[in-house]
């Protein structure tokens, strides 16, 4: 929210001569529409036996609406926001008014009926304001960012269509429908709407080519002069023109303050009010949706990001104050908020001036407003509707991909032919369908590998490594990622099934779930089907890092004989280790080829074995020569050799035994270490620490070379130091 000195500074900067006229013109039109809307909403709520209180109800709406408009203009993150009590809450409040009136019956005076309805309206504004503030404070409005862009675009295009239809209703004073379409072409109706349509279209076409602050003031001034010139030529007086529906009417000629007195507040039937709590909550829910959708639409139309959570807090505070006037909830109006944007009046002064004009009508009446031509008023709304339709239906074809553009058009047509809520619902449904189709094409397979290119960290004998080099393609592995749902799981299953051919099927398939964020029940069903298929073809499935929920779901849905052919391990290294052991065992147990295999493995391993022995011999000779500079110590199995983050005393050499390097955060084994391994090599050259933990698997013998002794080694025996450096380089490269 913008408050204090920043607000005063912003208002002072906006007091520029070039925006004064656009602000005044926009505020005048907004105020007239505001008054007309609230008078109609009051008539909607206070109907039937309460119709005689419609004017007083309008006073409450103007009082609350004035505060709503003023406070939201001062605190909104968008400078051109104009907030009014809206039609959706009005429609729900109309049903509440009927319910209250029926509940109180004929025995209660009508004054009690109307003040109880007004109290219910105030309660709905207060509750809605509180909900707004809660949504903003808990940062829940950000969830609206998940609404697809085409849905918001279709919402704006549909809003544009409603503006076009609404502009005709404002000008003609009648609703527009297919059944009444021919009536609009009667001779007495044409003067009401044709000039406004011409005015709106010419203004729209002009602003598409020329942008200047004087366009709207010039058009309005020219339109008013032209109207009254025609009235003068035909001898039509303002009262006659007003009676004919050519000028604004229905604005109270006298002030409406106060809407109620303190004495009348004592007449409120509170039990009847509290029985409307479900209705009040419905009003709050509808208002929150309207608030978020309209704010998002304004944000998109203006082209500037708004803080939706701050907007909710701002609107919540304004609604709480609006409740003091007997007003039901409100939220930003797209039409009036965009009006200032289109004509260059992007200033908080637009909303402030609008609120001041409404206050003038509230206290002194609005006789002067009734001299404004209705055609110009409707023409301005038509101009806004055409602008939105052009932006999303005409220009959108060039900017949006075809599927997204079709969603926009579908919402637009549905809003025009069926209804607004149906259009938004259709858009959300279509967006979800497109999202599912597109997301299903995104592979959940991060990497695909075999034991030829990826193995466990276990240090194996050379003959066993030869077996894995020859037959490693019989172990297939997949690292999965993201969220697995019915669409992506089907794509995954199709990929896996391609491997289960009789000619090339693997012995084992490993599926790693370490980076899977979640899954739905359809994914579980698909995995179950694949387990059954793999078992029928004698292919073992290995699940690693799978969540407990997935494991339990599979165990519940699979028969025990089938489940025995599937294995579950907490880490991919353990799964790979099992697959490798099984492949090695099966290869060595093939009776008809056992001797030939062993003979061939021996021949192929001899050269590599000799190389390994030579390297070990060089290492032992090197260590023996370096004994004077090394601190040798014996460590029992399970000892932590190095702790993460602690400063290492120096470089460690593993003289004998085996150790494992672990990730301390995930407790995952990273590599297996044997004789000749180097630990924390950098610590021999500068003070440093390690990020992993090293633990002895067996009884180990280690040698420590400190920074100081490494320097002494280089000074006392440079040749030996050079040989040691060469060994370090070779170890790091391997």
C-alpha cells in the first residue's frame, strides 16, 4: 500500500497540467456511471415491498461506495484503480432481502425490514473485507498466478463484449437480446443509440492511430456541443430530451445523506441478520473471485505487474470502512479503471476526484449530471469494449499460439451466447485439458542408462568388471523426475514397454524416484500393470528411492508371487549393486559356458591386473619413501576419517582397508575408496575443509601429510615431492 510521504509526493507529482483535463473527464464519466449503477443496484436489492426505500438504500451505497473508491485509490498498487460496489454481490443481496422480508413478515414495520437488510449488507462488506485482508496477509492471492494466460485473456475479451452490450443498454434504456433486437431499429430508438455507437467507434478508430491527451476531452466537448446544437435546431428542451431518454436521468436531485439515523439502528433485527450468515459467506466467496479476476484483468490490460496480495489488503480495508454506510462489498471495476488508462489519466487523482463527485451527489444531489448526453456515456463504454475485443480477438491471433487463441475465442463466444460465468468455466476447463495434453508430452525420464555407462560405487574385482563391460546392457536404468500423473505415467509406460520385446528384453529394469515430487493414483495403477507385464516376461523390476506411499500402494495391489520379483531400495547405488551382483552370478553360473567364460575372463583380465599391481607397487614404494613426512595411524571399522566443514589437518592416503564417501545431507554413498585413495588433497596445499564425510568400512591404515610437512618434503627431497605430485595428478584424473 502507498501511504504517508510517498503518497503525498506521488499526488504532488501528478498535479500536472497535461493530465488535469483527462482526469476531470474520466472522473465525470466514472461518477455518472457510478451513480447510475448504484441506483440500479439499490432498486434490485430494495424491491417489492421495500421499493419505497430504494432511494435511501442508494444513499447507503453512495456513502459506502465513496469511501470504497477513495481508500482504494489511495492505497492500491495500481494508480488508476476505481472500486465500486459490484453487481454480483448485489444479486445475492437481493435474495437475502427477500428472505429477510419474508422472515420478518407483515407484523414488523417496513422500516425494520429495510434497516435489517442494510445491516446485512454492511455485515457482508465487513466479512468480505476481513476475508480480503486474510487472503492478502497469508499471500493466498498469488495462487491466481496459476490461472492460464489465455483464460484471463478470454475473460477480458468476454468483458469487452459485455461492455459493448452494456453500452447499448445504457443508451437505449432497455436490455439487449435476440428477442428485442428488432425493437432497437424503431424510429424512436435510433436517436438514442446510433449517435453513441458512431461516437464510440470513431473514438476507438482514432485512438488506434493517434495517442494524445486531448483526444478524449476534445471528443467529449465536441459531442456535448453537437448534441445541444441539434437540440437547439429542433427546438428540444433539456427536460424533453431527458424524458425521451437522450440525457442522463434517475440521479437524485437532492442529497441522500444520511442514509439512516442512529435511532433507526436500534430497529435492526439481529437474529434475522445472523440467519443470513450463509448468504454473507456466499457474498464473500463471490467477491473474492471477482476481486482476483478483475484485478488480474486490469493488470494484464495495463501491462504492469500488480501485487495481488497488497491489492486484497487494500480492498479489504476499504470494504471494512464501506460497511459503515450500509453498503455491500465491492472490488475494482475493469471498465472505469481502464478508462483513465486509455485516455492518459493514470493517476490516483482520477479515483479521488470520482469519490469527491460521488460525495457531492450524496450531500447535494446530482442535478448537473442530468445534463450529460446518455449517448456519450454509452459511447465511452462501447469504446472500452471495442478496445478489449480488438486487443484479444484481432491482435491476439498474431501474438498467441493457435491452441491458446482458440481458448480465448471459445470464452469470448460463450460469454456472448451463454453467459459470463459459463465462459470463464469453459476457459478453465479447456486450459486444463490443453495443460494435461501438453504436460503429458513432457518426459519424466531425466536420464536413461545401462550398466555399460553407469555402475554402483562398489569396487569389484577385475573379472567382474569385465563381465559388466560385456553384458552391462542387460541392466537398464531410468532416473525419473517431476510429478507423475495419469498422462505422464502413460507416456513413461509406453517407453518402458518398448524394451520388453522377446529378442532384446533386459534382465532387470531399475527405476529411480529420488527426484520425483509426487504421483497420483493413476500412476500407481500404471506401475502395477507394468510390474505384472515385466513379471510375465521374467524381467526383475528394481525401485529405488520410492516414497513409502508408492511402495505401500504397490504392495497392497500386487499378489505376493509377483511382488517377490520386484525389489525396493532406499538409494540408486544399492539398486545398481544388486543388479550387478545378480548379472555377475548368472553369468558365472552358466554351466555350459562356465569354463570358457572363466578362461576368457582370465585372459582379458591379465593385462589390466598387471597394470593394477604395478600401480599398487609404485604406491607402496612412494609411501615407504615418504614415511619420514607421514603420520600413520590405525583406524577401526566405522571410524569417521573426515567430517564435513571441519578444517582438515592435511591430506590423507588410504594405505590399506576400504572406506566410503557419503553425502552428509542425504546420507547417500558417493564412492568407494580402496588402497591408494587420496582424501582431501587440497588440504596439503592450503587450509581447507571437505563437504562430504569419509567413514572406514573395514579396519584401515591411513597416512596424514600436513601442509607443513609437505613444504618440508619439497625442500628436503624435491625429486620425491615431484613424484608425489605426479601421483596426486594421476589419482585426481582417475
